[in-house]
C-alpha cells in the first residue's frame, strides 16, 4: 500500500497543531504566575489573579468579550492578559475560575454579587462569570454587598466627574 507523502504530511500537521492547541490551553493555567489577591467586602470569597503562561504571541489568541455575541478577530494585540480563581476564604475551597481575558479591554469592575437568583451568589470579574454559589448568599450579606457596591458606584461617578473637570 502506497501513501501520498503530502497527505501524510498534512495529516501530521493537523493532528500536531490540534495537540499543541489543547496542550496550550492546559499549560497557560498550569504554569501561570500569581499576580495579586483580593477579598470580597464581606470577607467570604478570596479571588487570586494570575498571568497566564503563553508560548505563542498574544496576537494568535482571540480576545474574549463578556458579551458572547461579540467576537474579536485573531490578530489583535492583548494589553494585559489575566485570569481569576475564586476560593472560599474560611476553608480555602475552590469555587471557580474565569477564562483568560484582557483586563485592559474589559470592564475594570469586580461584581461581588449579581442578583439573578434568590439564595445564589454570582460573582463577576471584569464582566466574566467567576462564581455561582450558594455560599455566603443569605439575604443580610447580599444586602450589605449591594450597599457597598452602590457606595463604590457613587465614588466612581465622583472620580469620573473630577477627571472630566481636570481635563477641561
């Protein structure tokens, strides 16, 4: 039986490329570098931020968007790629992690509770889903978080107006 050398070479390239792609999805998180950590205002959830380990240049990675309907083309340079992992602060139990995203191209806000379902706590990091849990989701905690987020929002508005006034 005789094989066409070009067909065998093409098959090796396709299988090798797919293998490297799936391996890169693993090693970008496995060999990530710790960047910083922050704790929710109620002290219940700790979020650790990591810089992924990339072998390929950033323009070969598609920049994700929190809105799944928006797809950015490959070839766009990344500003600062990161991903987050969430843990329960008291036990250290792993709660979830985000996809790798560009922190300069997304919302620069941490939502400690997105009220979508009663008794659930949904945490968003830069607009990307991080945690969907029932831990620390009782009504008193969530109402305190809403008050803190409203205060942060008002502070953000004041800082934005101050920046606009300084520019003029």
